[in-house]
């Protein structure tokens, strides 16, 4: 790793306090994403240094880095020495880059280049729109070492979404999701790095933002009013306005079930899909 | 098939003449795409009727229908009785629906529903962004019965693109492609069904169209001038302005090679990718 980059992590802050608290819990993995390269590098070094101090160098956490472009992937592997690379496509629910390529396109590019970035073999997980076993099988066949599944677990009793939100998700099709800045606009959380938006269910909140944004080049007028309506919707449990994050895989989720059963079902259907595909080739 | 739809195919036209000419060549398959449902149904019936007359009912052609939405898939299977369904996602090069979902999302939805549309099992091909063996393997694992590969074959000596166009394609990354109406605007071929645009390499032609379209709701002004510049570019072989169709799989094509070798390479790498994925499950 080049040593000339200035460490920009503040000496003591709510963030460093939270990190210390987290590290004392001895996490198996920590995932970083979305930040400018300089910040990503500085914080990854800080995390590893603090972890050594907290853990006495026993079983350090694995650093997962989630990326949305080929250059971010190179930086994560070459400069941050990521232990695991997570390739997130534009299908993904919740936050991500507005300009992320389709998942398979980005994953294919990363797979073509990763060997030239490091002599170490970095496991690569695929993320975005993966909510059923068939999709997991397809990503393993494409060359991923594993997958990251998010949206599927919103439809579990363990998830903190309300029953009404989960019912919405259950009825949603993939085409009901949309990438937008409307969600953070409504929440009043605009401080994400440049170019980061999020994917969730289309809603009145999104429609009103889109209407206000029409023809605007800069900031979208009326944010305080939209925020106020959103806060009220939260209090009233109004799912027409609440934020419901969801990736494009939502159309393939047909059941609310405990997370353990969901994992078992994903496993079973992944094996089924692979078994079907493997019938096309002679047994080795 | 419902019998009340009026047959809207003209009795005799350049189109019907071309169809007769094609049918006399006894094609194995004919693919239809992009049309309004009424026209698709009428022409599919006409094709089959003429084929019976031309072929004396011996080995009729297979009707492939390419679709860009779940409703189009239902119509193709239920109403048109398609012999083969081609599921084309928005990754695809050349023409397609501007609102096509990502390929895997659409394919998953179709796979979930197809059994409810017909008691007959309709083979399903996946199309869009598939230009290497890994992608073929991923589509077979997802549940496709096969794939449709287009862009890959532009990088063959057999393709009619100029050497300069093929060199452009060879250097292109997936992110260099864009869906746009600019291509048909430049060619002066605006008569595609509503909602159909195309994916090709971003170029001066696209940039100029985008600049002229900014803030416009209706027709984009300046089409005659853009068309004139395009015609001149064709004469001069100017690849900055020529149309070069390409799907998002272009980044995975690294070689101009004869079509037969390309097919062999696709086959070999598909088997490699499946073999790798199959190592994850116990041999059945």
C-alpha cells in the first residue's frame, strides 16, 4: 500500500467512539462502501490499527469492501487490500451508486481484471437483485465466490419493518422499485457521497420529488415540506409515503418466513438450480 | 387462440412479397419482436398460414417471439402460441424496449409464470448482454433453456461492419454503450413502434442528439441536419458518428475471430464455467 496518503481520520469523534465499541464486540467482518477513495483508505487503516490494539492481533476482522465500478474494485484490492470484494450492481436495494453498471456486467469486468491487481486471490461476492436460489446459482456460474442477499431478509419476522411495510414488499414486483434521491431527500439525510442514491419501492414520496425536480438543475425546491410530510407519514405508518428499500429481486420473494427458513430455502433452491444446469454437461 | 381479432395484414404489399420469398427458402425459424399485440398476432397467423401453403405442411418454421415485458411474454405464449420465447433485457444491443427490465429480473418473472400460461412447455431463451461463456452458464443456471447471442458476432470477419467499426467494438467497455433514440434519429428511421429505442456505442451522434433534446418534451429539433451529418459520416467511414450497435456484453469480447471459432470458444468457456459452479454441489 502506498504510504504517502495523509490519514484524514479525526483523532476522536462519535465515529471513532462507535468503531471502538464495535471492535470490542470482535466482529468477524466489517464492510465499507460508497466513500471517496482517500476516506476509504484512511478509515480502513484506522479500523485495522484499532483492531490490532483491541484484539491483540488475534483473529482480526475481515475487511469487506463494496464497490460500484471497476476503478473502485481496483482501489479496494490494490490500495485497501480488501479481504473480500463485494460487487454491487445497480439492481441493488438501499444505497448504491446511481451510475453503477448492471451487476453481471460489473462482475464480469472485475473477474477479467482482478488477477492483475493482486497476487493474492480475493474472494468476490455478487450483490444486487439476488433474492432467490436461481439467482444465486446464476452468480456462482458467472464466477462469483458467493453472494450478498439483502432485500430477501426484509420479509422475515426478524426484520424491523412494520407488518404493513412487509405486506407491501410481498405484493411488489421488480418493476415497482426505482433508484432515486427522493428517499434521502424525504428523510433529510442528504450527506451521502456525491453520486450515491438508493433503490426502494416507488411511492407518493418519490412521485412528489420527481414532480418537484422536473426541469430543475440544482437543489430540488420544497424539501422542508416533503420532509415534514414524511415525518408525519412515519408517525401514521402511512406506507404510501414511508421509505421501503428494495432491490429488483423483490419480485421473486413470495413469502414472509423466519430468516433461518429463508436461508434453508435459498440453499435448497440454489442446489436445485445448479443441479439442473449441471445436467447440461458430462459429469467430470 | 381467440378468433375475434381482425386480421390487419394487407392483402399484398412489399412485406407480404418479402415473406413469401423468405418462406420459399424454408427457414427453420422466424423471429418476431417489438410490434403492438394486434399486429404481432395478425402477422404471426399470416406467416403460419402462408407457410402451410408454401411448405405443404412439411416441417413448418418455428416461431420465435422476443419480448421485453411480462405481459408481452404472456401474450406471446398464450395468444401467439410462440414455439420459442426470447426474453430480452435492457442490456441488449440494437433495438429493444426503452423500458425493458434488467434481463435476469424479466427472465425470473417469466420463469415464475410461464407454466400458468400454457400446458405446453415453451423453451425460453435469454437475450441481452450475453457475449461470453460465463454469461451463458449464468443464464442456464438461472433457468433459461438457451441464449441468444448477438453483439459477439459483430467481431467476426463474417460481419458486414467495417474494420474500423470492429476495432471500435474491440476497444469498447460495457459502460461505453447507451440506450438512445439518437441512432434512428440520425438514420431517419423513426417508424419503430412507440417505446422502442436501441443500444449502441456512445458517439458524437448521440452527444449531439442529447444536447438538442435537453429540455424538449416533443420532437427533438434539428433532425434534418443531424441526418445530413450522419449520411456524410457514412460516406467518410467516420466511426465517431457512425452507428455501432452493441449490447452491454461488449466489454467481455476481446478478439475478432471467425464465427465458427467464436461459437467453439463460447462452448468451451460455458462448459468451464458450469464445471466450476457444479463443483459446489455433490455429484447427483
